[in-house]
């Protein structure tokens, strides 16, 4: 768990910040245990649809979009598009 986050952390540069958005409370707890001590990471327990933040340079999603119906995929992609500068 947290494999994608670990991979991203290896590529961060000084001054970069990473926001993690996780809807599952159990997985969010694991992320907090592993990464909350890092000052450049913020962990948000929320649905991507409820998450509001300023625009990002990069958005990475590990949502299993092929498991969603086409309408839901469209909504997710629209939300992610709104989060990018």
C-alpha cells in the first residue's frame, strides 16, 4: 500500500508539495502512518468530487476507471481537468 506514492516521492524536487486524496478511511489511515511525518505531503480523507484546491501542475490518479460506467468516468475526468492549471 502506498506504492504509487512511494514512487512519486522519489521524483519530487525541493519545493514540491504532494496532496494525497483518499476516500477509504482505512487506507487513508495507512497513508497517514507512512507519510504524514513528511512536511511536504498533505493527506486528505475525501472523495475527489468533494476535494477543492487550487490548480495543480500535475494530477495523477490511480482510480480504476475501467471499473466505472462511462458517465462516472466522464465526471471523474472533468473533475481532474478542473484541478489542473
